[in-house]
């Protein structure tokens, strides 16, 4: 708890969680959210789980607003939840992440004080080891420069499992794009926020814990992640950088069935991508280029698995 932040409930932030077939992880997260001193409102979008997730939430967490769209909406499940948010800030949280006590208050304090700050991303601690996630170094050492009033390094994207966002900014930008579905969906939203004059920052004083679920298909995640990177590239990057990025990926990703599926899916989606293509102006492209170079040098993002 920070010295300037009093203890007790804080009505400024609602926590939004999306989940799919991870009942044990979700119930653990909801128990820990229930214990937070801020006592945030919590909304869960159950993306068509078949393992009794919705029934467990309804039975054991009656204070949680449970949304059941009847199909797997992916990241758009967060859009559905934000429609029900009545607080100025929304804290996104995955079913295998949970906020440290006091962090939601710290984030809300910073957002209160800085009206052009769209979102803050927390320091991510990997459990049970208690070590920083590799992406923390990427956030901490971001190559971007921003105004002096930012509470931490300027960043060009965010992690939805570890970010508190201004609801007005989220709605203004249109939320998560339904075409992306899930996997790197934050990059497009972050770019559209920057284009509208919003800033994103890393806030190390806020902490979130991540105990990665074993219920995951890493190969499928790599396929959708690579596909979505290609779609984002052609949705927002100018033609020459988009072509260079595509050629770089062709030359560097593993030459296997997962990569082949990713490129095939990306080609199938090209008609809608080109219809919705809206390249960013030069100043935003300069930021994206700097981020891309830093990511290529880093170790946190690799299309492997």
C-alpha cells in the first residue's frame, strides 16, 4: 500500500475477467480479488466454458456479475463486460492473474491525476517463483519517449492481463477489434489510442501476479499470434514498413505447420484487412518502428511453441 493511498474500499475501478474452461484458475483468482482492500466490482465473461465454470461462479461468487454470451468471443468478451462498467477505470485481469493489494488504488490515483493517460500496465510477477516476467524488462526499457508527466516509461502497447485503463479511452477507441479475436489483440487497440492522442505507461508500483495455466495450446496460440501480427501490420502500418515486417517474419519464424497455418489464415483474412486498412501517420509509425526493433532484440516475444 502506498503512503498516499488510504486503506479501505475504492469505488473507482471495476475488474473484468474473461475465461474459457479454466474453472480452478478462475475461482482462485476470484477468491483473491474478493480479498483485495479496494473491494472492486468484478465482472466475468464466460466464453462458453464446458467445465462448470459459470455454475461455480454463480454459486460461489454471487457478488460477481457473470456474463454468458453463449459462444467464445475471445477478447471481445472484455468489450461485452465494459458495457456494464459504471466506474471510471477498468482493470483487466486474466483467469490466471490476480492484482496485488493496493495496486488498483495506485493505478487509479495516477489515472485521476493525469487526464491524457489512457492506461497503466503493472509489473508482472511470475508465480510460484516470484520473479519478474521477461516482458517486464521490455516495458521498463521501452525505447519510446513521452511527456515528463508520465508516471513511468511510455509504452506502445499493453498486456490486457495486467492493465488498468480509462473506460472513456477504451470506449472512444472502440475496444478490442472483433476480427483479431484473441492473441496480441492489445497492439491494435494501443495503436488506435496513441493515434487519438492518448498515452500508455508502465507503472512498476502496481503489481499483478501470474501463475500460468496449464490449460493452453501453445502451438495454437503461436498460430493465432502470428496471424494477428500480420493482420495488425497491414491494418495500421504504412505500405513499406508493412512489407518489410512481413518479409522479416517470413524469414525468421519456424518453418513448420503452425507458421504455415498462420500465413494461410492471414491471407484468407486479407480482404477484410484491406477494407479496414488505415495506416498511421509518421509520428505513430516512428513509435511502432522503435518498438519493433526493441522487440526483435528482446527475448520476451518469440513465435515458437
